[in-house]
C-alpha cells in the first residue's frame, strides 16, 4: 500500500514539474509571466479559479470546522457561494480594466498611497494564506510516510517544491497546473463521498455515530467555551464570523482579478464565473461531507487531536487503497496549487507595484523575470517561517481572510460601483482595516472592550471600522474627478 501512495505522489509531482517547465519556455515578457499573456480561455479559467479557491482553507480549515461542528461548517463555504453571485457582474468590468494587479486598480481609481497600503495588506494576507497551504501539505506527507517524514519536514519539502514550480513560469505555470489538479480533485471527491457514506452506515449510521448538533443549522456554534448552550443569536454571529470573511475575500480577491486580467476576453471572464460557481457548490459540499463522514468513522485517536487532518486521514484509512491514494494525491496537488496561486500573487505586487513602479521603471523583461523569481523565493521563505509556528490552520485562515476582507474588499467594490468614495476615504479604510485586524488580539486592545465583544473574532470590528472610515473621510474630502471614476466604472 505504501508503494502505491509513493507511485501516485511521484506521478503527480512529475506531471506538475512537466507543466511548469513546458510553460517556462513560453514566458518571454512581463505580461507572459504576470497574466499569462492575457490568453486564458474560459475552460482554463474555470478550473484555475476553482483550484486556486479551494485549497487548504477548505481541505484542512474547512474540514477541521466540519469535524468539530458537523454540517453547520457549510456556513464557511456559503460565503464563497454568495460572493460568486456578485462576482458574475464584476468579472467583465475587471477584464475591461485589464491591468496586472489589484493595486493598479487602487491607484487608477484613488491614488499612489492607496496602492502602497493595498500592497502591504495583500502581502500580510496572502503570505499568511500561503503559510497554511505549506502546513497542510506537510500533514499530507506525514500521513503518507508516517515513520519517515514529520509534519515539519513535510512542510519544508512542500514549500521548496512550491517555490520552484511557481518561480519557473508564473501565471502560465499556475493556470495550467490548475487544469489537471481541478479535474482530478473533482472526480475523486465525487467517487469517494458515496463510498464513505455507506461505510459510515448511511443516514441512520451517521445519526447514531454523531451528536445531534452535527445535523442542525448552527451545529456547535451556540456552545460557549465551557460547553454551555447559548442563545441562537450568539450562534448566528459565530456562523457569520465564518461566512463574512470568505464572502469578502471572494469579492476582493486579487488572485481572482489576476485570472480575469489574464482572460482572452470579457465574455470568457463572465462565462468562467458560471462554471466556477457550479464547481464550488459541488466541491465544497463534498469536502464538508467527507469530513463529517470521517468524524463518524474516526471520533477518537490521532486525528481527534489534529482534526485538520481528517480528509487525508480518511483517505489513508477508510478508502480502498487505489481510491485513497488518488484522494490523498489530489489533496496534495490541491494544496500545491493554492500555495502557488497565493505565493505568486503578492510576488506580482512587489514586482509590478514596487520594483517596476518605483525602483526600476525601465528594467528589461529579462531583469523583471529574474527579480520576479527571486521575489517568489523570498516570500516563500516568509510563508514557511509562519507555517512552522502556526498550529491551527482554521485560525490562521480566519486571520488572513479578515485582513483582506476589512482592508481591501470595501474599497475594491467602491472602485467599481461608487462615484463618491474619495482617494483619502479609501486610504483611511485600508489603513484602518489592516491596523484593527493586526491589533485586535493584543491583550491591551482586548481589555478596552467588554468580554462579550473581546471574545469575538476581528472581522466585524475591523470591517465596521474600515467602512466607517471610508464613509466619513469621503464625506469631508472633495469628490473625485469624473475622469478618474470613468477609468474604472465605464
């Protein structure tokens, strides 16, 4: 059985390397590296959007949520589902704008200060997201080679591989690796769910093995720290603390906008959202189901201490050898793909929004490509450092999503749909959202608020503060020039 897992893993690694190396030969210019030469058709966009969105945040953080809370964990991916309904209308506008990064949008609609602050917020959020992809991949390698590879060593191995494949060909490498990975993950999840369902005893077996709360719409979200049930309102707030960061990340996600910037046309961008929506609805639901079925099969033991590992653990122990090897390999590949996307995105920011914009505006394509690859490696090392010292993938995910959601999403949506938000209103919102999120968990800050508020996650305080700053500052500063607004909203 171990040999089978090794073979499947080796095939996946060889395939991903082959894609990266083959696409590298086609990268000649900055546009080739950063936005794949704006050549991605709708079919490729669907799979690269789906694969970049569903990574360790779903396979580990979402699975940990499902292990602890049952089907109420669907509140987390529901944020993405709601967001996608709105993204359908944003996609053509994003492709029409057709720049390289989100800070390009921020400077065009607002000013250079918004661009710089946006770059800083993206760096914090996306390097954090990359870090827990590394950690999730390390868990997979540990489960495949339990006596040889520790989770920490696995994290180092994954980080090295991701930095290598991402640095080679940029967006072109990332997008075409996603096509193979997205197809593999979707097929194996569809096959695995009914098998695990019947192995767990069907619906009656699940009800016998799991607490009744696992089948309720709020799950365990109503439980306090001491296990005492609290009012429904408390459970709803907790559920929204999972939904809202995901929703807002979806709406302002730079990885998504870069994919739209890479589309062949506005039509391809809009069509891709339809396929992405259907794929996300299906795959996120299947992932939660696998985690819940795994909880019914393995309520105690090693995985109970590390519930983030429930999907790869279930693949290793509950499925037939070949199916388990494919699912475990698919999880491994998915983590690599998402790590590549979220590592590449902030590297793009540093190259396009700092290096080319301020340091070397006349740099040759060759020099830009060299610096781009070095930047990918440096950011990968920062993400690796965070991965080694972060225990809970779920908490790390919520923290990273909150920074992005509070600091950037309000001003991105305002750029497309508001003619009144001013440059300094946007600057105030980005700065306020970032600072509140970074400071929220500090004891000195917590002590300023009553316990019922201090115990909550940062998303609502940071979001409310950022939107308030944007509205108030915009109200007291001059309206933006019409030409500045039309650049984005036309």
